[in-house]
C-alpha cells in the first residue's frame, strides 16, 4: 500500500522517517512530482531505477534546501553562484563537478564525475529537505517513457503500490521539468530546455551552447548518459558472461563468487539486483585500480540476469566492454 501523506508537519515527519529507512516518497516540486530517495543511500537510489523501470542508468537531479547545502557537494564557479542567487529556489538545474569528498554514491549520477543540483520552490518540499538534512535524488515520478505527473493522483495512478508514500501536496504550478545547464564547459551548455526560459539564463551567461529543442536530437544524443566523454568506463578489458576466471583476472561477482581470481568484488553475494546496482560503479572503479596495480589481464564479469535492474546493469557492462571510439578522450577526461 502506498501511503498518502497529509501536506503538514505530520506528513513531513512521516516522509522523512520513510526516506531515512531507504524508502521512496513522491513529492511535489514547482516543476513536476518527483520520486524522491535519500541521495546518500545507494540502495534507495537503485530502487528509483527499479520502480521507474528504466532500462539504463540516467543521471538523477539532487535536490537541496538551499544553495549552501548544494555547493557543499559540487565545485561552484563564480557563474554558478550568480545563477543560484538569481534563480534558486526555482526550475534551474546546474551540472557541476563533484567535490572530491562528495559523499553521494556514483549511482546518483550514473557514474559521471559531475552532479546535477537544484533547489526547488515548493514550500512543503523545502520544509521536508530541511528536516531530512540530506539531499534527495528525484527524477519525475512516473514509469520510464510515461508523461511526468503534476498531481498526487497522477503519481498514484502510475506508481501506486510500488512506492512507500506520496506527499499529498499542491498541483505543480510550472508543470514541465527544470531547465538543465552544464556549467563544466564554457560557454555553458543547455542540456534540457525546461521551466526557466533560456533567455533568462543567457542574461547572465551570454549565448548558451547547445541546441534549441527542435534541433536538439543529434548533439544531445551525443551527450546522453553513457556517451559523454567524461562518463566512467573502466580502462581494463572487461570480459562478460564469465563462467570461469583465470588467476590473472579480477572478478566482478554476482551470487556466489567463482573461485580462483586474483581479486574479487562482489556486487551481491545473495544475488540481489538492487544491491548489485548500488555497488556497480564503485566496484568497477575499484577493480580497475586493482587491475592496474597488480598488472592483471582484465576484469571478468559473471552473468547477471536480464530482468529488473539487471537490464540496466547489463546495459552499462556491455557498453563498458565494447570497443570505444572515444576511448582516448575518456581516458584524458578521467585520468588527467
Ligand atoms: P529527470 O530524471 O527526468 O529529472 O531528468 C534529469 C535530467 O538531468 C536528464 O535530462 C539528465 O540527463 C540530466 N542530468 C542529470 N544529471 C546530469 C549530469 N551529471 N550530467 C548531465 N546531465 C545530467
Ligand atoms: Mg522524467
């Protein structure tokens, strides 16, 4: 049963308790209803992908109660500070480099070195964020491919029975997603047009790079998750569907690990796909370092069932194993 929580302090307290237990709670923002999880909890974040039935890991936006809290986790340029001052709380999402000590799991940003941050406007959700005192990872509260919900009833129709609770807040006054801009390059790039008009941002930034909506397809496709130059892919050779492992290989295990590897990282010894998704990016990074340190032949990945989150995990592993024309650029971006 999905609880419908009242839009008051009791509802907020219940939502906070559920979120701290790793449950998912849908909540209002001025743009659309978000499917919120404690962004510091990798398994809760993995559950977002499971509930949305996303076939791959997309980076999620992290929501903060104020700019100070957001900029504790990302490197803010002078321009970022200006934009935050002008437009937060509001429908503007800023993509910035993660700080080296950023405590959020890599799964939140689908393995990227950057993080998308925003301060929403809805008073109820700001009060919740202050009470939670952790960021909320929150994509739109609908199944993958469906329309974004702007009222609690929409969320219940889409996700009722699949999430712990919906905060019964107001309808979303803006009704379209936030505008996303990438501040890691100059000029900044418009990644997604949304609730804040491009012109308002350009008053601060000058002309933004990146396409207008109707010509967005090709350039945006290039920057989509998994194809970004800065997107994490291991340097080590990755061998999929491994049913045995050599003594000079590192093992990415799922279920009871194969014996005989030089080193092993267990995604989930009990074969739990949510746990495996939560540990995927940190596991790949660690094994990659171990392969370099011990001069191993590569990483062998045990088979993962193509069901539930297994689809997204396998998508990422397949792309990490495929020959990459951008490989050199990725290495520069990652290891420079
Ligand atoms: P949604 O999950 O529906 O709110 O959509 C989030 C949007 O933000 C998507 O278009 C993502 O691709 C984009 N996004 C989130 N984080 C990043 C990031 N670190 N780099 C680039 N785009 C991002
Ligand atoms: Mg969405």
